[in-house]
C-alpha cells in the first residue's frame, strides 16, 4: 500500500502541463471497439483507469500497442466476444460504455455492472437502459451481469428524451446510435467537453453526429467506422485541481496545455475568491497573493460549476474569510471528505446537499484517508495549505485519475512524497479493525 506524505505551507511556483482528459479517454477507448482497423489515440493520460480499460480490451482480443507513453494503437478487428472480463470491469465506472460499443458492433453485450468511485447512495443506469430500449435492445440483469440484445441483431435509430442530464447515458446512446440503422435524436443531452470529444473522435472515423455540445444531438447511423488518428482534449478537472491548489497554497503557476473556454466556470469562482487569473491562448496563469474571500457554489451539469471540482473548492473555502456555502446539484451525496477536512481544523457542517463552511485561519496536518478520486484531490490540496505534516491513504483513487500528481506538485515546490507501508499499518485498516 502507498500513502502520500505532505508537509504543507509552501506556496507553488512554476509551470504545470495538463494531461489528456480522463473522462474523454474512458469514452474513446471503448469506442475503438466499433472501428474497422487501427485507431491511433494520442494525448492519453497515464492513469490507472486508462491502463485498466486498455487491459479490458486486450483480454477481449484487441491488439494494443503503445507507440509511446501517450499514444496507443488499438485494433479491435480480432475481438470476437460480446463479453467483457468481469474482474477488471468492476474496477471502473466507465466500463459501462462497453454496453453501447458492443451493442453497436455485435448487437449483443454481456457486461458486469460498473464499479468506480464511492459516492452517491446509488449510481443508477436507468437512463442508459431507457436509451438502449428505445434503440430496440432488450436489457436484463442477473448475478451482477447486464445482458443487452438488439432485436434482429441490430440497433435501430430512435428519438430519446433523457429524464436527467446524464453524461454516461448520453455517451452510451451516442455509441449505440452511431452504427444503428436510421436516425437518432437525443434530447436533454449532457454537454460536457468530453461528449464533444467523443463525437469528434467518432466523426473522424466516419460517424455522422451533429449537435454534440448542445442539448440536442442528432446521429445518422452509418454502416462502418474506419481507422484513423485522434488526439484527446486536455483534462479540465485536472487543470481546475491545480488552479485550486495554487489558490489555496498561494504563489503563481502557469497551467499549460488547456482549453481556457472549458475552465471559465471554475476560474469565475476563483476570481470571486480574490484569485488573479490571466487567460492566454492555451494556458492560464493563476496567482494568489491576498487572503481568500468566501463565495457560494452550486454544482450543475456543464456549463455549470462541475461536481468533479466541488471537493477541491470546499477544501480551499475552508480557509476563506467568512461563511461560504457549497451545494451539490448533481450527486445525492458527495461530501464524504468533509470529516477528513474537519480533522485538519476545518469548520464545515453538511445539511442535506449543502456544506456550510466557516472559514478558519489555518488548517493543521493530520492522518487522512481518501474515499474517492476528487475527495483525494481535495485532501492533497488541504494538506498543501496546512501547517505541519499530513499522511494521506487511499491514494489508488487519486492515481485512477491524476497523472503523476506527486511529480507535478514537487516541480511546483510542494513538499510531497510517496511512502510504502505494510497493510496492517494503514489508518483505514486500523479503523476497520
Ligand atoms: N443518473 C440517473 N440515471 C442514470 C444516469 C445518471 O439518475 O441512468 C443521475 C446520477 O445519479 C447523477 C446524475 O444523473 O445524479 C448525473 O450522472 P451522470 O450519468 O452524468 O454521471 P456519470 O456519467 O456516471 C460522469 C463522470 C463523473 C462526473 C459525472 C457528472 C465519467 C466516467 N464520470 O459520471 O466523473 O461526476 O459524469 O459530471 O465520465 C470523476 O471524474 O471524478 C467523476 C466521478
């Protein structure tokens, strides 16, 4: 087991390069299953979710060749199975994109119910099922395995109105509809940048998808997709996380290789908190010299403030002057990290879906456990801001979605390192006992 050891209170200075988007990568990799020939995917983030997904495809018979650390050639011509390997499938949430991709290619899919981050009392997939059913598939679940069968072996285009704005359902229906017979319209579609990225990937391989990035997506089914090249967009949540780290710890950092438009809702809030933000063509300069000012945040689907930045902003608002509120508008429960911040001296109460944060002058280092990916990022940020030493366990969550976070933060002047520990020495193991 690994933990991070962080000595806080060092301001951050320098430059950090942002990697390719996690949530774009985990949609594009399974989409490669639908392509005849080799897909070259560039700007892949080096994170464990990507490695897991590539291994799932490999176990299904795909040829996976790393051209370099960030570029992979995927050829799924030899995949003959409609079943995905259950052990690896349970490790990542996005494994459910295999349902759309397998249904599109084979008209049939047997996929383990998804795993992933540990928040929300339920993470339903009823909107995915609604979409596949409208496209003519029959869905059943038994023993943890979801079986989907298209009538006569082929999905048919349909009009689908999603009852909730769902990133996953929008992506899954887009995948299924791409090779379906006829036209599909998805209304009340999610608009996140990774949805546009997936549409651009599929279109570059021969699909006919229009409207991605708006709430109505129109897909004309095509017979086949052909191989090609594609480069994944930068990860706006990774960029936002480093912006929050500088806002909390202080200093001045150039955040490079980003699409500033995707970050507007994040830096709008940081500006309200007194952080100086300079937007350049493909980078953002973040500087924080003065005390942070309180603000109010409500998370919403894109282009609203992203739920995936909620824990990181709560961490730094715990150091802002005055009382802030953070309301979670996407998930029913995403405040599991609050108890950990309170161990550091933060003053946060959660009432329903809202955290009320009374700013405190300083946080102190503490032994901490990350319960999910973004909670882990929030604890790292809090530890960077705190007086003294923190030890963070549960870092495998962080490594699912952040490439080389230790190296990137160390290069900015943070005092952060990894330590290995025997399992019985872990705080989380002790708590269970
Ligand atoms: N929902 C339903 N029914 C469904 C699907 C979703 O009611 O069939 C509800 C969910 O319970 C939730 C809301 O709709 O309340 C939004 O869920 P969505 O489907 O948009 O989430 P997701 O696709 O499972 C993706 C990201 C998450 C991110 C959310 C929201 C991936 C792999 N995951 O999840 O990212 O929080 O969208 O933006 O793209 C993360 O990166 O840390 C992460 C958790």
